[in-house]
């Protein structure tokens, strides 16, 4: 569509000169053709001002970024010499000129402006330099790795690339300074530790496309998980040790305490899995919860074994007796020498060897049987000894596990 103007500057009031100049520049302007077409590539400088980071979701691996995107490029077709001031225009003029086709590579939803013209700034200088500033809010994907959870550090970013122009036609580059951050940004679960920029040029079948990326290093605050998961699990393990101070014959007290701690440990483990998506690898909190569950379950197993031994009235196998019950209790102490007359000896010379009751004058004799009461006392003493050993063994092992666990993960924690 052609536009014919017959007015001269002398016939136009001073306040209308910018409008006349702009319409005259747009008379033969084709916004479908990029600047410097068939001459040289066009350089587009980008700059970000991040106003907020919110809604970081581990389940869907995304976050919301509110920012101002500033683009600068030169279009000789819009240069002018009629006056020296820059023109500040609105959204209506933006639809009539060429603008870079920037797309957001890791965007999960369409970018949208938060309002009308007041969120878009278009400024044209006499040399044809164009500044386009837009306020945007984007839902962006953020691939996360939870192996160190809840001591993890996530790197989330925003990738901007030209959708249709290859690097032979358009190149994106960062302006100086590349990015500004609102220092009042506060996240409930993360701390914004570091930010920066880098390139992410993309080579595909249709060509090489220019790409720039801004990234944000988010370090998780694990105080919530310390209060909600770690401290309760430590207390739960300590509670499970109380069974070692209860008599093995008191079944209701020990079994109720053991079952309760096991079920509570299962609940805490399920809680720890609710914050992240289902992954095939083991997280740091999984190692902790698994170890605590093992300690709680081992305390319940120890009670079952000690109670079984405590109630047993018959002897164990010879192998078990040799390991646990040989010459340790008064009921099986060596008997005094006894006179055993035989055909080859007299009562004065026949005796039972105190060091081996089975040897009589060099010949094996049947061992005297223990009474059922002695067997029961032996088993009861052994069950009590198991509880005494467990009172020191379980806390020692748990303290050693804590030392190794916190040393490893506190060293790797970035906060």
C-alpha cells in the first residue's frame, strides 16, 4: 500500500514533525525483510533484568521467570536527520517494523506480556538504533538432578535463539552488562547463589542458529528436611534402643515398641519421596532413611532372637554351644574329680579328668546330662547378655554412620 505525502516540513507544525517523519520512513518500509539484507548479517544485542524467580517445582521440573527482555539492533531504513531526539513509541508501531524472531528454547508455555502498551518500550535513535524492551513472564523447563537431595544444587536457565535466521543472517550476543538481578529476590526453599551467561548455539539439519543462555545457580536450603525428616528419624532410632533395657520376657512392651518404630520409619521414608519425582537412582536422603530403617528393624529382630533364646528349654546344637555356651556359666562348671572304679583300676587310682570330663583313665565316657533348669538359666543369661551388648553396639554403629554421612555430604554441599 502506497502513501503519498505532499506536505513539506515548513507547512507542518513543530509538534507534528516526528509523526510526519515516521510515516515518511514507513511509506516504503517492508517489515518482512530484515535490515542489511544481502549486505551483511545483523547483530542483535540482548540484555535481561530479572525481577523475580518463583514456583520452582521439582515434580514437573520447571519454574516461572519474570524479567525484562531488552533487544538492540540497527535498522538503517529507520534512521533520520530531521531532529536529534530519539523517538519513544508504543506497541502499535512495533507491528509495522521488523523485529528479531527470538524464541525461548526451553519454554514450556507461550510467553505473554503482563498487560498492554505500558509493558512494551520501543525507542528509535537518529542513527537507526532500535531499543525494544518487553516485560515477560515465562514458564521454563529446568532439568534437575536429585542424587544429592536435599543437599543438591540446581542450575536453571533461559535459552534465547533465533527461530528462522541462521548465524549467516542474524547473530545474538550479550550486551554489557549482560544481566541484572533484583537483589530482593527470595525463594522459600532455594538460595540464589550465582548467575551468569553463556552461549548455546544450536546445529540442526536446517542450519546453525545463534543462541544465548542465562543461568541461575539455586542451592537448596535443607533446614526444612532437617526438622521434618532427619531429626525425627534420629529420635526414632534412639527410641528403638529402649527395647534393650526391657526384660526379654516382657513381650507386649517390646513388641509394641518395635512395631511402632518400624511403622513410623516407613511413614518418614514415604514423606521423603513426596518432594521429588520418581527416579531410578538413589538420593542422599534415601541412604539416610534406608540406614535408619535398617537400625530400627535390626532392633526388632534382636528382640525376636533374644526372646526365642530366653524361652527355650532345650539345648541348641553342639556347634551353637561351642560358640556361645562353652564353660561360661556356673551351671556348666567343671565338676570335681570323681572316683570311677573299673576292672583295670582300683577306687584309689580311678578318677575323671577335671580338664576333660569325657576322659576316664584315657578312655572316653558319656558326658553327664544337664538338667532342664540349668539349660533354661543358660539361655536366659545369654539372652540378657545379647541385650547388654546391643546397648553399646547399636549406638556405636549409628554414631559411626552419622560421622561418615555428614562428613561426605556436608563437604559436597555448596551453601
